[in-house]
C-alpha cells in the first residue's frame, strides 16, 4: 500500500481528480453568483390588452383595457423591454363558445429569458350574443330651472328613436333612454339644443352600449303657466215683460287662463254674466270677457251666448228672430297612444304607471274640419303635475292637456294611477 501511494501515477491521478472537482466547483459558484447579481425585476403598468373574437356577432365583457405586468430576468433585457415595449399582450377568445370563461393573458414578441407575471393573473370573461334594438328617447328638463310661473308646454326630440347595440343581457336590462337638456336658471323662452342620450337600467346605472346616434336634437316649448277651467254662464237682470228666458248656452265650454300658479290655483271656474234685460227674442249675444285678477292673458277674448226665450204676451211686439248663423262644420278625431308626461317629480323619485297601462291615453279632439286636418299628435301635451308628491307609494294624479286654441278635447282618462318610489 505504501508503495502504491508513493507511485508517481497515483499522485498524478489524484491531482487530476482534485483539479476537475475544483474546476466544476468554481464554475458553479460563478454561475450562481452571476444570476444573483445580474438579474433584476421591474413592473410595466397599465399596458393595453388586445382582444380577439368575433366582434360582428358577439360582445365580450370582463376583459380589462390594461394590466400590470411584472418582468424578471437579466437587467439589460428587463430595461430594454420596459423602454421599447415592442411586445403585445392579447386575449384570444376566437375559439371559445358563448358563456363564462376564465382565461389568461398571452404574450407575443417577448424574450424567453424573462419571467412574466400578470396582475390579474386570470380574467373572468363573458361572451354573449350581440343584438341591436330600437328605443324611444324620453327627453327631460329639470323644471326647477324654469322662471317662476313658467312651465314646459311641449318637448320634441329628433330623432324620436335610436338604435342601441350591445350584449343581449344588457339590452334586456334597459329601463330608460333619456336625453336631458340643461340651461341657466330662470328659463322663460322656448329653446332648442343638442342633448347626449343616456341608456340606464332600473337602478339608473349607465349601461355600456353603442348608441346611434349618440346625440339628438331637443326642442323645448316654454310658456307661462296656464290652467283650463270650465265656463259657467250666469244670467243677470230681469227680462222685459212678455219674455221668458228658457236657457242660455255657449259652444265654448272651457277657457285657458295664464298667470301665476298661486293665482290660478284659486280659480275653479270662469263666470260669465249674461244680461237678459235687453233680450227681445231668440238671439245670440257676443260678450267680451274680462280677465280675473292676476291673470295675464286668456285663450278667449269673447264668447257667443245663445239665448232661448218664450213669448208669454202675444200682444208684445217681439223682434223677429235673427236668421240662423251658419254653423261651422265641426268634426271629431281620435289620437291614440299619446304618452302622459310626468312633470315636476323630485329627482329622488322614479315613477311607473299602474293605470292606464304604459301611461298611454286616447285624446278625442273636436274642431272645425279645416283646423282638424292640420292637427297631429305632437300638437298636444298630456301631462300630470307631480310637484306636490312627497311620499312613496301609489298616487292618483289629475291629467292635464295643452293644445292649440279653438280646439276642444276629451281625454280617455281624467286621472292616472302611478307608483312612486325612491330612485
């Protein structure tokens, strides 16, 4: 054994073995030390994500517009990647069916020497059918912006309907399509402006949909506050001897008064006195109307009153009755499905119609045939005044109608039943 260990070949092999072990140990330490010293980590924030899917027929929700990406690796590659940002992040959904899926963000053109992590690590997406549906636009104006004693007579919107495109579930959740007009306070004149369309669900949350067009033209007719009241005829004086007045009547059944809300609230009817002391036979009397106190104007300046009499004294010389005045040709027309507008409701409430269904009424209009031929639905505004509503629950509100002069109308529902709740 001593001789073997003293052999020069033993010593040579031992030295070679130790040299090999020393070589690999040094190499391992160098590699380990190089990785610990040379690697670095950085974060690329808010990098955009591209989504691939059939956007002609489908809608995808849940994919964020950007993600945060952590990269770790050699310092020079990390810095170059962060500086140039010449890579792509994508989510490929083209092969997935409709429904809910959990997917990961994929990378393109990024060094394989980098360790990449995303925040969020996975994404929950929903793939749905894309549909397009037409909706009627409901224009609105906060009436608190109006000057005192003025109100909205009519609001027209052009176009009346818009196209909304989005996921089927989102389209089915649409409850309101509104175009709100704004302005300075104390509005006392009619105006016209462009308004952006808002699509909302039942909780008044704005929905993520495509709207065509995104803006509509709204025309608002503003007028002094008015109220329609019945005309009541009252006889005054005593008829001459030999004349008995049987009745007095007028074709004008109502009159519209303009003025302050407070003043008009006190007026329940419009009394017209007819002096029968000068009546000498069957005749029609033209009577000038006087404005009540605090009334600024009226829809009628005068009315014609027909007096029907009986001659009780044959010896009394009574003037021959006037030749009958040729009556104007009057006709009647029905306007169906006219929406009832809710005015003055506090913004903290939302309303829905219980009766009539969908808040639609029928308006029967009577007028001279020539006038009737020119009338259309948009000439009339049917509304309820909800400015006094303070509580939730069911409410019964009187229906009012604004329309052209020289026209009589009857609305199918004198009042509506509504459900009021907090928005």
